[in-house]
């Protein structure tokens, strides 16, 4: 299972034929190893303006494995965020939560967002290569 970040999904919807899109397609085909979580689902859907496109995208995303975020995940996200702040590094709270979800579930994160490289350098987050 690989957690696929919003940045990859947005790139995939805009230019599905690029390298990231091809890698995402490989994760989805066959074994459907592309997972999402609540924050990623929300970020993807809230950016869609057209109702029809929203409904189609929502339906497609419902077939992906969904990783829950309970209390332990949020406590880990707070630790990640605080640890980075102690080092003078600020990342969005949502990114700390996404990283915590990936760590908690033992999944690498597929992302195009540079915040996650910083988080990975300072935590147990594994990035999908």
C-alpha cells in the first residue's frame, strides 16, 4: 500500500500522461495499492468546481483503500509538527497529519510536495521512490 498525496492526484488529473501519472496508474491497476486518507480526499474534492466532475471524481476515489486517522495518528502528527518547529521548520499541519497517517499504517508516501522531504528527513516517514 502507498499513500498518494494530493499533489500527485492534482498532477495526474491535469497531465495523466506524465511520469507521476504513469506511476500512479501502475499502483492502481491490478492490486489497487494507491491509498488515500480523509485529508487527501477532502483536498482533492474541495478544489473541483464543476458538479459533474466532482461527482465523477468522488465516485472513482471511493474505490481506493482508505486509511483512517484515530487519536494515535493525531498525537503522532503533533509530535512531528512540534519536533520540526523546535528545529525552526514550519510545515502545514495537514502535511504533518498525512505523514503521521503514512507512518502509522506503515506505508510510504508518494508525493510531489517538498514539505514531505523535510518531514522524512526528520521523522520515520518513508517516501515512495
